[in-house]
């Protein structure tokens, strides 16, 4: 007997209790809820032979982007393959997991999208496709995917709020800021626990240089992310960025200690929040004390991971920040090996933009700003392929610009700065305004009296 789930999609489950746990898991996943693995665990207790549950478990592990959990993901795949295949949707989940583990995320996305073409109301598959596209930096694909299935998410659809939250983020990442703001607010009205939709609006405030507005927006909405897994640290990171943008450096550091880095986890997403914030603070001349040390300790153990270039680059930030030269050299050696070896999708990103970007970050940490600028400049055209968001990758953009300033390559740094502002819809934030003035002052300082007259 087949039943349908909360999104009116077929599930090969006969026990209503199992369907209830599947539904709860799906809704928790959509809201980035900490309860997601709890519901999945209960589902597997009730229905241990449900292949789709094992496939989803494997995908959740794979999205963690750490080598040791890939073993768990492989185990989940083996279990899913050994069980009855189920319906088309359930088979697609296993196919997607298999592709991810073979380092072919675009094939995984294609498997999910093929089902969505026939079942556009499947919010779970929409979110999984969205998540995989996010990891590979496919902003345009995120938007196309969500907009294809949006008509099937009518007013009475249980996933409509979460769908709009994904749409808000995709709109923001493709530069449609006002539409993103509206979609994110509607998403929160429909699904008050939609941390992704809330975070999409935070991104809009970042990209439009409206930190004060962003702080006001987040104020009083903590319930939208307090239920989250470690994604809650990322939302606090956004608030810390807003504080930094408004010049409240001590408040940003205090938030780092109390919320952004409240737990010393080795999840690459948490390390990326932390290293990015510390890097931005240091670029503003703020002493961050000994905070690099624990991040470098964790990153030193990750030099051989090779799961995601986005993770590797943030590990390099930590290693450079704490001057771990030997560990940085090991990370670069592994990236070089990946770049020279067989090219799957992951290795391709390790090669470009990964290798040049990592070299640039190491050079910047060593104070070799000319080399850092050249290396980061070489990586810049492909940086979106590292994955993540504009706001997350902006730390690399800032380091590139500051390397150019310190190397005296003012015209090139000014060009990058102007391009950064253009890509933000012409909105200039505090960072850009300060750097633009620094460039103007430096150019004036080298002019002759006659040129200044």
C-alpha cells in the first residue's frame, strides 16, 4: 500500500506512524531544524527497510562535506541499493546520493530535477536540488529550478512558505534584491520557522549596504532561527557582519564569542563563519586576539579532506591567520595533486579557482601582497564555482582588494572595487566607501604639485 506525504507525494510506506515521521523530517529539513535527524532516526526504527530514508540519510551526510562522514553516506547508499527500489521519486533519491558520492553533483541535481518535471509539488526534492546547487555556486540554476515548480505550490500547499524562502534566496543571489526582500517576508509570514527565507532577507541587506535596516529586521525574529541546527550560527554571523558594517567592532567580536562560535565544532560551515568574520575584522585593523588558534587546530586536521573547495579555502584562512606554515603547505600540496589528477567535478573546482585562491590566501597571510593579489586575481573569474553565497565569497573579494592596495596596484584594486559595487546593484557599503577613499588619497599622494593644481 502506498501513501502520500505532507506534500501530496507518494511514499512506499504502510505504517501511518512512519509517514508521520517522514513528514516531520521533511518539514524540519526545510526549516533547517535541529530535529531533522531525530525524526529520521525514528522513521528508520519504524521502517528500517525504507530505501528512501537511507538515501536521504546519505544525502544529509554528504552535504556535511567532511571526509569521515562520507563513509556513513556510502553505508547509507549500500543499504538503499540493497532494498526494494520504490517509486520514481524514491529511486531518484538513491540515484542522487550515488552521483554525489561519485563527485558528480550536477548529475545528482539532474536526477532530482527529472522527477520535479513530473511532480513540481515535491518540496523535498526542490530543497535538495536547491542545496546541491548552492554548494556548487549555481545561482541561476537555483532560480530556474524554484521558478519552474513555484506554480505547483499554491496557497494551500504545505511547502509554499519554504519554497518562497528558496525563491527569495535565489532572487537575491541573481541580483533581484527588491523581489527577494518581498518573497522572503512572505515566506516568513507563511512559515515563521523558515530560517532560510529570513536569511535571504539578511543577504539583501548585506548586498544593498543597509546594515542598520538589517539589524532592525532581525531584531525580535530570533524564533525564526533558534530552532535550527548549526545554521543558527550562520544567521548570527549575518548579524555580526551588520555590526561590523556599522563600525561596532567590539559588539561584532562579542557576538562571535557568544553566538557565532558558541560551540567549537569542526563543521566546515561553522569554521567558514568564524574565519570569514575574523578575516573581515582584521582587514579593518581589529585585533582578534588568540581566536585564530582553535580554528587553526581544527583546520590543520582537515588539510587532506578534499570534499569541497569552499571548505578548503576557509581552512586556509584559519591556517594563514595563525601562521601554520607547515599545515598550509600540506593543504596546497593536496590541492596541487587534485588539480593534476583525474578531473571529476570536485577536482575541477579544486584546480580552478581553488589552487590559485588558496595560494593567494597563504601569500596574504605571509605579507607577500603582490603575489597574493596576482594569485587571487587569477582565481577571481571562477570564484563563484567555489560555491556558497555572494556574502560568503565576499571575504575573498575583500582580501583581493586589500592585497592590491597594500601592493600599490591601485588602479587594478579600484577596478575590482568598482566591479564589486556594480554587482551589488550600485549599492556602496562602508567597506567600499573606505577603500575608495584610501585609493583616492594614495593616488593624490603620488601626484606632483602641478598635477594636483
